[in-house]
C-alpha cells in the first residue's frame, strides 16, 4: 500500500517534470501523458482493491524538511509574481492583494516552524473517503490529460502559434493530479498546506496559459482569492497546533468543533474559497478563459473538489454546531444563486461553471445537514458530478473545434448536424438532471435529508433546495432545447471523424456515468457505507437494485428497465413513414423561402429561433448584488460561529 500511495503522489511530479523537459516533442509528450495516466489510475484502483484501511502512514524526517523548503519556495514565487506584476502594470489591487497575503503567510509559516509539534503524528491517513476521492482524481484526471493531447494540438493550430507551450501546460496539468492526491491523503496539516498551495500554483499557471491580458487578469484573481483560503488554512493550523500540540487533521476532528471552533472555522473558510462558493465564485468563472481541458480538470476532479473534500472530512467534527448550520445556509445560498445566474447565460462554458459552483454548494449544504442520508447525498453528488461534468466539458471542447463556437445559441439543431457528439453531450446533460441517474439520486437524498433540520433552518433549507433545483432544470432544458430545435430547411448532417484521443476518453466517461448509476448499490456498500460507519453510530442499508432509506425507495433498476422499454418502442416507430409539412411561423408562409412568413401589413419577416435568457430579470448588476449578499451572509455566519 505505501508503494501505491507513493505512485499516486510522486509519479505525477516526476513525469510532469519530464513533460516540462521533453514536452516539445509531441511523441515524447504523448508517451509521458499516457504513462502517468495509466500509473495513477492503476495505483488508485489497486489501493481501492486492497481494502486495508483505515491506515496511518509516516514519512522520513528528510521528507518533512523537503516539504518545508518547497513551501517557502512556493510562497517566494507567489511574492515574486505579485511584485513583478506591480513593476510591469503599476499599483493595482490584484498585485497588492497578492503581495499582502503572501507576506502574511510567509510570516505565519515562519512562526509555524518555531512551534513544537507531535513528531509521532502520521503524515498520511488512508480511509474510504480518501480512496474514493483518489479514484476520481486519478481516473477522470488521467482521461482529461489524454484528451488534452489532441485538443491542445488543434488549439495551437487554431491560434497559429509558432512556438508550442504544451510542455509547460502538461507539467502543471500532471502535477495537479499529484498535489490533489496529496491533499486527500494528508493527515499532517503542514503537508496538507503544502499540497494546497501547489494546487493554487497550478490553477494560476493554467489560467494564464494564453498570456493574454484577460488571462493574466483572471489568473491573478484566482491567485489572490485562493491565497485568502491559504491564509485561513495556515492560521487554523497554527491555532490547532497551539491547543493540541499536534498538526494531525484527525486529532483536530476528533476533538470536535465545540472545543476548537476557531481552527475548524478557518479550515472551513479555506475550503469555501477553494470550492469557489459565492462570493468567491468569480475566480472559477474567470478560469473559463483557459483551454477546455483546464476547465474540465478544475471542475470535475481537482481544485474545487479539494474544497468539498476537506469539508466532508471535517463534517463529523462540527456536527451539531453553529458551523454546521452555517454550512447549510452558505452552501444552500450558493446552490440557488449560481443556478439563478446560469439562467441568463448563453456561453456553454459559463453555464457549466455556474452549474459546478451550484452543485458544490449543494454538497456543502448536505455536509452541513450532517446526517447519514445527507452525507450519502453529498458523496453521491461528488462522484456523479465529477463524471458528468468532465464529460460535458470534453464534449463542449469537441463542439467548439467542430463549429467554431461555444455559444449555446450556435448549437441550434446540432443533433441533426453533428449527431455523434450531440448524442454524447445530450447524454451527459441527461445524467445531470434526469432520473434514474446518480445526480438525481443524490438530489433525492438531499431533499429527504432536509427534513432532519429544525426550527427556522427547516423552511430555509427546503426553500433553497426546491428553488435551486427548479432553476437547474430550466437552464439544462434550455440547452437541450437548442440542440433539438431545427429551423425549416436546415442543413444535412456534417461528416464527423472519430479520433481515439478525442472520443475514447469521452466514451469511457459516458459508460462510467451509466454504469455507476446502475451499480449505485455497489458504490454505496463499497465506499459510502464504510464512510458513514466511521462518522455515525447507526446508519442505514440499501438493497442490491434500489436505493432504500427509512422513508422511501428510489427504484433505480425499475426506472432503467422502463427507459429501455420506451427506447425499444421508439426504435420500432422509427420505421413508420412520416409526412413532411410546412412549419407554422405565426403568419402566412412565404412562397419564396421556407424560413420567412408574412407578418403585419404583409411584410416579409425572417424566422428567428432562440432561447429566453430572462435579461429583464437578471440585469447587469444582478450577479454583483448576489456577490455582495453572499459576502454579507459569509461574514455574518462566521461571526455567529465564532461568538457561539
């Protein structure tokens, strides 16, 4: 098992460095990316099969020294980035924020080194939660890296770049996998802080990959916002170490938030920022300037997942406290607010980003409710969101290179023009929003868990869940509608070319989304149930074919069989001869054109099809107002937590 863990963390750093050195050769780069993707996937599966956990592991003291040295090198680089931007662009809030936040962290890191700590504290803690997260990171992240090989080659051709930067791009993509595995396995919070800051570095570098003014601006926003989280993390570590004389995360959790509320709140703030929750959501929206594989990796299996992982890890420690209630309100607000913002968006990557922020809010909300069914919902949404969101981003990347646009309005009738990739994207949307797929199972469990809240929190929780879910259905349905809508006389299908690097990762993810939903009971018994058993004295079980709780049953297999029957009926009816009739366009059709009609005063009017984006409701200042409201709720919630 230690060997598997070493592979999961060290292999991406070693092979990532080789990508940086030899990545200008596309053949060498392809070999390296395939190798690291295979190694981490096999290592994570091997770790899961061993089932020899929970387990604590230590590391040699020389590794501790190395981590400390690299910690200060990282902070030094962030400080250099801020100062360099100040020299080039003058005094701006972004570089001042970076310089100030990094300087504070350097001082705190020096103070942390002066503190005594329990040398016997384990460096790594392996349990079902960390292994489940590692499977998500390693398998999905590896598939995204493989997809990136073809995507980035096409991307550079479209940009007419004379000099490739793929070696740098894949260096950060690959080491991000190692850093994420480090986060989910770390028990020593000094190591956790080190890996946490590496993910911040990778995010910053990948967002500014294009080196355009917009990319640099958004990269700095991501940097200073995540440095706020890093500051919260190191403050929490220092306080916890001062009280417990230990930097063990498990020790902090076991002592409970009733004793150590302040460090738990600090770690919660760090997680909240990393998970891009309102009002910190703008860094993830700004990250959309990066190439599609970056968005896919940040949203599905890395970066933002670090935030929800740490909150789920800490959940047993803050059960029944004010911090738990704050998680419900803050997560629920983000779930609803981000879904509302998505209603007014027509750019597909932005819709996907807001959907991610919304679903992460729902996970945090469930962690705050903190019952077995709520944690089940949070874990189910974490897994299925990772698969479906990766699938959606990769599909959008293929569409973008195919039609030259990511705008949903330009996807009108895409199912008729490019049926193969349209089928994949439609299937991904269906797995996000329709039964009996895993995301709906998770949301069904979340709705049931809302009944565990009490007092004023009960109606607030239910209202946020119902409203956010309703908004979610609307923006997904609009997207589906555009893809199926076809104007009269629209062009015939375009020939689509199958590419192994493009389509195999997508097909594997599609199969995974379907299979995991079918085998949800196995996922529950293999991972979710053991996670619940460590946190709750009594949990619940489920049957082999259905998801069953004390209140109701989600009939997974029955719904799948019904869908299969409907599919067979539809296949039979395709052979029925259909009549072609003229489309009704709210007026007399013009004889000269199939897409024009006579309107008022017999004026010829061209047919225009499009979605409503509720711009009269969601005005230009709507998002800013939500951000201010979110900041107010966050400050108030944390103040109440610290006072109580």
